[in-house]
C-alpha cells in the first residue's frame, strides 16, 4: 500500500528543477575539449623532461610538442588524452602530461587533472601519483622497464582507475614514439623492412625427446631463484620494510625452480604431455592459437591464490615486445605429470592457452615474467620481478608464407585493441558468473516470498546466508559497494557527454547498478538496501550480536523518528547540488558514507576515518541500521525514483494499525507507520511483517481466524462413540443401583 508524503514529492520536483537548470551551462562548459596547452602551467618542463629548456608548438598527429635544449631536440611532451581515450570511471578524462626522450623512454609524467571518485577506489591519491612516477624510465616501444620496476598492471589493490592509467600512459607513449620514429620503434621498423622472410612454427615435427634433451637444446627453459637471491633483491628495494622481513631458511634453499616451454610446438608438446595429451590440446586450440607449459617447484608458487579468488594468475605474465598476456582460470589446465623420459616430478604443472587475438608470434623471442611479492603490512606488498627468457629453437621453425606474415606487435594501432572495459570483463568472468547467480537467487526469493515467509526458521537462515554472502563476498572480497558517488558521476556524465564504456569499467558495480535499477520498479529501494548493501549487512549483523548480548535497544519515538528521516534526503540534495558545480568536492564530502573505510579498506585507514566508521557501526548496536535510517545519501537517492514502483508485494490487513500495532512495533527499521501503512521509501524488505501476516500464532488477525476455524471444526465433528466396555464406576455404597432421573 503506497504512502503519500507531500514533502517527498517536493524533493523530487526540486531535484528535477536543479538538473534542468544545470544541463545547459554544464553541457556548454563540457563542450570545450582539454588540450596539452591547457595544462602546461601545471606540469613544469623541468619535471616532465629534465634538461629541456623550451617547447615548440603543439603539432602533428597525434599532437605533441617538441622539446629542445638550445637548438637540439631532446624529446617530446604530450597529453595522454590528446593521443588515446583516457576516460576513467567518472566519465571524464584522466589527464596526464608525459615527457619522452628521443629513444622513446618516459622521462616524466604528471597527473594534472582527474575527476575520479578517489574516495571510493581504495587507494589514496598520493599512491596513484607515485604509481604514475613508476613509469619514468620505461620504454613501451622497447618493452622495457627500469630495473626492479614492475609492469604497469601490477599494483597492490589495483582498481579501475589504475588500469586506465596504465593503459593510457603505455599506449599514448607508444603511439607518439611510432609517429615520431623514436628509438626502438624506428629501429624495429627498419629491422622489419630489411629482415628476410618471417619464420613460422613447423607443425611437421612430431618426434619425442627426453627431459635432458629438451633442457639441452632450449626447448625447455629454466629459472632458479634461491632464498639468498630473493632476500638480496628485496634488500635493494626502495621500500626498507621489505628488507626487514627476509625469507627464512638457509640461503641455498630453493625459493622457486621455474620451467617454461612452448607446448603448441608438436615435438615439445608430445614430449611433455604425451601423445594423448598433445592430441587433446591440439583439438582445443584454434587455428594459430598457442599454448605454453609452466612447471614449478620450491616454496613459492607461481600460481598464487588469485586464480582461486578471482580467476587471475597474478604472479606470472607473458611479455613479447610491448605485448603483455595475463592468464586466467579459463586459460588454465592442471597437468599431473611430465611425460618426457627422465623428467622430475613437479607439484605445479600448468598448461596455459594464450587468448585468441593476443598477437603472439611463436617464432619470436618472449619472456615469462614472475612476480615475487612480499607482504610488508596489512594491505601493502612490495614486488619484484624476475624474467625467464624463451626463444624457440631453430629446428622447430620454417619459413612462413608471405600471406602469413604477421603484423609487428609494436605496429598495431592502440585503437585496434579490445576496449579496456572488455578486457576487464573477460578477466572477471568468474566473479560475474557468481554475482549473476546470486541475483537470480535473490529474485527467486522475492517472487516466492509467500512460500518462504510461511516457514520463518527457513526464512531466517536464507536471509542470514544471503547477508553473509553480501558482506563477505560482494563487499570485502569484491569491493562492489555502491555509493552515492556513482550517482553523482552518472548525473555529471549525462550533462557532459554520456558514454557506456565509462560505466562498464567495473563489471561488479555495473551489474549491481543494473539490478538495483530494475528492482526499483518491483520492490523499491529495499532490494538493494536490505539485501545487497554490504555496509547494511554489517550493521544488521552487528545489531544481532548486540541483541544476543542483551544490549538494550533504543526505540526512537515516532514523532522524532519520522523527522530524522529527512536528514539523509538533505544530505543527498546537498551533495547533488555541489556535484553540479564541482564533482571533486562532492566526492570528498561523500565521505559521510563510511563505505570506503568499512568495506573497501576494511577499516585499515587513517584514524579519523576509521573512528567515524566504527562509530556508525557502534550506533547500530543500539539502533538497528542507524546509518541506513537517518544518514545514508545513497538510500535517499534510491528512495526517490522508487516511488514509481509498479507493484505492491507486501500484504496488509484492514486491521493493521487499527487496532493492531504488532508489525509497526516489530519492524526492524520502523518503516511502518502507526496507522499500519508501510513507507516504501524506508522499507528494507526484510519481510518480517510478511512472516507475521501469515503466522496464526503471532498475528492477532490470523489468530482470530484460526480460533474460529478450530471452533467450527470442533462443532462439526461427530460425537464420540459409546464405549463397549462395562462401566468401571464403583458400586453405590448404599447397595442401590445408580440411577439418573
């Protein structure tokens, strides 16, 4: 049953008016594109390209400014967003001014403007700036990074914003180097022009070799890292905490023995996998698709645990020129034993197929990069990399037909790559499947709610299990906590140029938003707030613990409670209005949501933020879902469009509220008015009132129906038959027969 709230309608009209007034000027302001010249004052030349003393005009395609020392060309300066698409999750470009020298090496990079929701991504802005500085000294055209540096996709707590930064810095630098024929790009082009016909894999080689022969001719390559080696490398790390936590054990102990081979080469594949194993592999490889075998032993696992949690092998990657291939669980197959004669036993033997379209040339050299990590804090890790180079022996190669000549990896246009959002979705297939299945389960719970609530104990455990999944998997594992910042970014994108790929960068968030938007038409805000919000689940579990511990619960008087509802709407309106002027400022003030601290960073944060989040969780010890009721701007934002819902699924009796008050008294968040009407803007759809609706031992209305039913059954029942047994009544002490007259 719907509740008419006049002030809520006024809020809706006010928001609509603000949006209409904001569209024209904001759209006009956004029409002007940013260019390098707009940001040169924020990126001093001495920081971007040390040694240069002046810049020429911004020119060429893609545009860049030549940098000179006197009259000598020393490099180029450019804006990443002038060269490639650098749009982040906010829907606005992430602008980085980059300097490169005449060899194509990055000499400096400075983040000059962004509109990313830093308050949500889980990484402080200074760390992102430091991450950008980590590209200095790298040469994407040559596929090299400074000694001790890791690849661009490797960062503790990587997020969409970091992935966009990595992608745009690397690709924009590569395109400028190619267009200006700098360093490795020019050398590779000349080498390709003068090179003889390319070679390809000879598929006619079908013999077998022993393990010793495979190692001897380089068909299998080996990397050995001892405990002493790894401790020495970490001792030279720029983070002193790494040296303070050395790997225990004798120096000559094996940290990892790593072996790699190209098993799509028939002779190598048959030797390592056996004939049946290779035939099975060949049947599942597409034309031109390749596969490698990785074998390991020692105390350090090349698989890690990332592929179990998220389907990503985060400790190894294949690198060929500037092309990097990361492996996922769907690329992986575990193999029990090496078939080659004399081969040792490996506790880890994995077969990895390279994704189609990865532009891998089996005839060219490549390397397997092993990422070694060391924890230095609760969430912080220090990384170092070790490379295992591989070159297929000449005996497995043959001259390639002219039509089969592959395009050099460095020459592929960045625009021809799969969009970044698509690659992210492919990487998170496992997470997407689990989330999709959970949403199907939740939909079934709602559609069959009458069947479920008639079984209160089952309903309790179903809800408890789903909330636990929401908190631990969606929240603390998946970091898929929706926020009012997402809504502010969407509104900003609508007035400045909407593009779907802006919001496809994080599949978990995108899917949850789609599900939430659809659920508003059916169940209002309760589907998300009551079942899919990790912080809401945390508050509910906290309150359950409090009740078990007999902590007194505070019942807010209705007159006060009803007025406190308005606070969250005021907060949302203030944030929304501010976002029309400055999205960045609105994002900072959106810290009133403790989601980043409690869910994304798991309370590991500066003490003021942690104290604020703990205080809000502590408040739920005494008032269930205190933050949801009175302060949550996201809940307010969802409540406004939820008023257009098309169905009323929550059943009520005409006696609800007059005289019966049981539902309104027992509602966990006091969303039922004293007159018995449910306020859908405050309901979290816990379905407790529906349990009462069907319960003939708790709901007075149903109790009366049960009593009447039982009375009718008693009255209509046939009288009991007379007993055939002789009477057991004792004789009358007077000796006379009993008589009823």
